C-alpha cells in the first residue's frame, strides 16, 4: 500500500497532535457553528499492552455520532450539562486507517508495517497522529482499498452487518426494502444484503439511481 519502511521505535515522536472536544463555557450557538474542538499536543503511547497495537493514523472517518456527543439530542434536556461535562476534553472520532508501528512482543496477528483499519473505543479518539488501538477492533485493510477508503468503512459497515445479520437475521431470497440506499450506511447495507442473497428494493434520490443499481439493487 505504499508504506515505505518499517518504523523503529526511536522514529516514533514522543508527542503528537490530537483533536479533543472543547465545551468549556460554550454556548448552543458555539455548538451549532462547530466551535467545539481544539488541537492539543499530547504524549504518544509508549507502553503498548498485549491487547493493543500502536498505529500511525493515515486517515480518519467522520460520522454523525461524533457530533451527537456534543449536541446530545438523544438525552433529556436536564442531562445536557452532565453530558457536556462527561465529553469535554475527550478524544474525537471512531474510524481510522493506518500502519502498525509498534506491537507487544506477544502479538501474533499483527506486525509492524501492516496496513490496518478499525474503530477506537468511545471518546478515546481517532483524530490524532497515533492511536493505541485494541487488537479486537481492527483488521488488515483489504488489498484493493486505499487508506482513505478503509477509514470510511468501519462504523457504517458494522452498522449494516449488525442490523441485517444479527438483528434482522436476513436470509437468502428474503425481500428487503432499503430506504436511503445511496447514503453512508445504505450503500454498504445494500452490498451486504446482496452478498447474503437477499432481493433488495431500494429508495434513493433520482440522481443516485444509476449508482445504486451499479451496487446491485434489484429494484430502484
């Protein structure tokens, strides 16, 4: 994937840039205008536990849930202050792609130089130069994906698979109506459903009909 050489530990900087929520003394207008984040300098993780790997981040994915942490539209109004207090100064972002630059000596699956993609735990933050990522929340990037494509996939892919395979228990030849088939989750859900053998009818805007049909829609 174009990563030049395996990085040695001494090449990893001691500090890094990271983005965190900044909700101190912020008004609702600040939140609406997006004036709620700041860049900080923080330590790069050094002691990598057995269950994690250190990843140099190449791309981050942005999802609606990133904003919902500060908007708090799913919480009662009387929890608004508590929600902002809990989120303030915490890391932003879930999805990311990058290259493994350090592992625990007992790590078996991943090695330095591997191109990976995945998600970070809530409020740990992926909008930073390096992440200490849980090994069970990442995977090797598909060979036909670049870093940008890999970073866009994790949360929408997990949402589609959880909904169709585990919650809905979609079966081969079942009929599925997919609303918003050209959207972030929708276009992935369509491909997942087709791979599971379903007959998929899709709803999308007129300008995206060709795109959705190219992804495998049976009816649109």
